[in-house]
């Protein structure tokens, strides 16, 4: 008798297994998660390291601080165009510095995203971009082809302006084929136009057969809150914009739900590659931390990886002068328990 019961039980288990949907479909509110990149921070975009290593603010030990702080990857912001010669060859000295970054981050146990950050030139001068961006990726993909899968390539930060969706979509296959020639399965990160706006996700066109693409977006909404006081944002004189009301939180959730729905439909993993609030605009740090924690939580709730903008410089999560974390920001990012229902 017990044998019959056991067989029946096994049959039920087998039937359940067979009818079980794919993993991502079992969590109807979550997208497919990016493989290597969960909790990260943007680094080195504006550090003297690239031009004068003696003056570098960022040191090798910071990779360990980042890893021990609970992050698992860094997004390295690279302005490669200014290090190209007349034949568009990358300066070998600059490449050595990048080798150092990749090696030390990897040694510290961090994933590395090489983010081509020449969004200004590319968006103003498409003709130059069409020549320089492929030249950069031909060289970087060749050089880093043997790196572990924890290293990913991000084709171009925040296309905007003249790089509209038609122009950007037309450039993607060419750039991808350059990378794929030497890196057939490496994670490549690509985002939509209008500064990686989530509203432009539906206009992003990707080769359906390439399943090693992670789609990225940036989130600084509401911009008047996150960028108040920031000179480059035209909000230099703005002060006193608050965040935290019920409708603020609903707005955040609705926006992330839209990205989640798009991702599930397209079956693409998502990376929120930048978010944060300007640190010198007079916004109380507790309010900034509340916002930052809520955004990280929304990303976690949807299964998106995220990278905070940024480690050092402005918006900081690390205080170079005190040589330690900016606690409220760091705690908002790392120590906040992700909620499965609301943030
Ligand atoms: C830019 C930075 C800017 C940040 C927030 C980044 O993509 O590279 O210059 O501070 O966005 O506005």
C-alpha cells in the first residue's frame, strides 16, 4: 500500500515539475535578474587617476572597502575619446591604468562594468561618434576578451540629443558585432535614448537572438528634487524641494512597475545603472537617504541590479576627506531590508 502512495506522490511531484513555468515566470512581479551585477557603485569618472596617477584619489584599497561594504560590482565611467590618437588608437598608458582597475576590482571580488561615458560627444556629433565608438570597442573587447564573465561592457552611457532612437538603434548591431567577434557570450549593457530614460524603453530595438544583453536605465526622478542646486542641471538656484509624500512614493513605484512590465515582456534583465541625489544642494541628508533607500528597494523588489551614483566626487557615498563611508547614504543602500510588497 505504502508503495502505491509513494508512487502517487512521485507522480504528483513530477506533474508539478513539468507544469512549472520558467523561473522568472514564477515571480510575476520580478524581472529576470542580471547574472553578475546586483549592488554596485559608480567609480572613477572624474578622478585624476586617468591623467595623473600620482594625484589619484581612488586607491587599490578602495576596491576592498567597496566589497567589504556590501557591494558586489563597480561601474567604471570611462571617457575614452580624449585618450585616442589621430588614428583612434587608445593611449597605451591609459590602457595600463584600466588594466590596473580591472585587475584590482576583480581581485577584490567585484564585478566590473566598463561604461563608455562619452555621451556628450556622441549625442552632439553623431558623425564623430560613428567613427570613435566602434574604434574604442574594437580595442577594448580585444584587450579584455579573456576576462571572467564578471566583467561586462556598456556600449554608451545615456545617448540623447542627436542620438535619437532611430539613430541609436541603427548603431547597436554594428557595435554588438564588433564585441561579439571576440566576446561571444559576455554581458553587454545597452540602454535607451533620452539619457537612458525609462519612457524610451519601448523604442529600444535589440537583436532578439542575443540573450547576453542586460538593459539599463537611469533614474533621477523627480529631477527637481535630485538635482536641486546642481550647476550643470540648470537648477543651481533651486532649493527646498522635498520628497517623501505618499504620491512621491506611488510615482516611484509606478515608474519601476513600468520598467518591470517591459522587462518581463521582453525577457531582458535590468540594471539601474545610476541614481542618487546631489549632495551640495541643501537637501537634508535624512531626506536624501530616504529617497535613495526607496529607489534601491524598488530596484530590489523588481529584481533589477543597481549602481549608486557615485562613490566620490559629488552625490558621494564615500567621504575621501574622512576616509570612510557617508553612513546615512551607505546604510540606505546596503542595510535596508528589501521589501517584497512596498518600499
Ligand atoms: C554624469 C555626471 C552627472 C550625473 C548626475 C552622470 O551620468 O556623467 O556628470 O553628475 O550623471 O547628473
